[in-house]
C-alpha cells in the first residue's frame, strides 16, 4: 500500500502523530501542505474510525 506521492500509511512511521486520534484528525481534516485532502466531508466518523482500525491491522501484518 503506497500512497503515490504520499508516504506509506502502514509502515509504522507517522509524521503527524501516532495516536489513533491524530490519525483520525489527519484523515478528517487532511494535510493540505502535503497535498492530502480531508475526507471528513465525505466520510462519517464511524467510517474514519474503521479506516484507522484497518490501517492499524495492516501495520501489524
């Protein structure tokens, strides 16, 4: 799982916070300076939570 021009989401290296809450915030609000759009307007909180959970599972594999 590579992010194209972005860094990997499952390599265990987090530039914008390591907690689930920080990852949730990055997904919801985006990181405009790095070209990542926010998805909070198109995903529910439950969907973002599920994505964070999926990323954590993939990180362990």
